[in-house]
């Protein structure tokens, strides 16, 4: 679960055109068109491709997986700014819809990209929010929350700022994306 979709004015509405074309395809034609076709991918997109590959879903930018559902807590596109400076209030406007979505899909895992997303998910599902002094420490040491059949985890956002923040305070020579992959692998493969 990401935070929000990008700014549609940023790419001359090419993303929306691509999505409209994808929506007209049948499931077995999915690989014919990608939402990033003819566009420069954002850092978030590139990192998500790597993160999902690390847990067994290679090439999510080119292949659809029937057991994988990715969306954002805020369902609308932004009309100002291309990244950052979004408030928690702005991204929480669709949280009631999120609760319905969880109850319909009954996902095994809910991965929240970023602290705000995590907190909004917990609010939407009427779960008590833990106090988080250090988000990186929380990511590494967290115990999952459960909602029905779903396990909920907080992860660093895959965008530039979230990735940079994930590296803060880490003394290893690992890159941010390496740390994020370790976080995801730990959850999906129960490693310590």
C-alpha cells in the first residue's frame, strides 16, 4: 500500500493515457502495454520493481501476478507537486474505502509504504497505533498487527525520500535499497 498516485500534469497526461489503454486489455494481453511505456520511470517505480523481485515477483513492471494487489491509500491523482509535501490529511481521505477493500480481498499481507500510510491503515482498520520513536528501528523490530486474516507491516517508502530516510543512522555499507530488501525478505521468508 503506497501513499498516493503521482501528478498527472507532470508527464503531459501520458500515464493516464497508458492506464486507459491497459484497462481496455484483457488479462492475457497485459504485457502488451505498461503504464510506464514511453515514460521515464520514477525512483519509486524502479525501487518497487526491485523490492517485489526480492520476494519472488520479478518484473512487476511487465508482468501481472494474480496473487499480488498494489494500490495506494489515497486513490486520487495529485494536481500539484510531484512528490513530498503531502499531508497526512490529504492521503487519509479514502481510508474508509481501504477498510472495505481489505474486507473484500482478505490479503495475507498488507505492506504499508511509509509511516503515514501505516498509521492511516491502522486508523482505517480501527487498530491501536503504536508509539513510534524511530521509524527505522520500528521497521526492524516490529511485530505485525493482524486484522482478520491479514498481517500488517510498516516499511520504508520506496521513493527517494523514504529510501534516504531508511539509510539514516545505519552504519553498514549497505545501500538503502539493500536495507529495504532485507526488511521485505525478513517478513516474507521469516528470516531474522
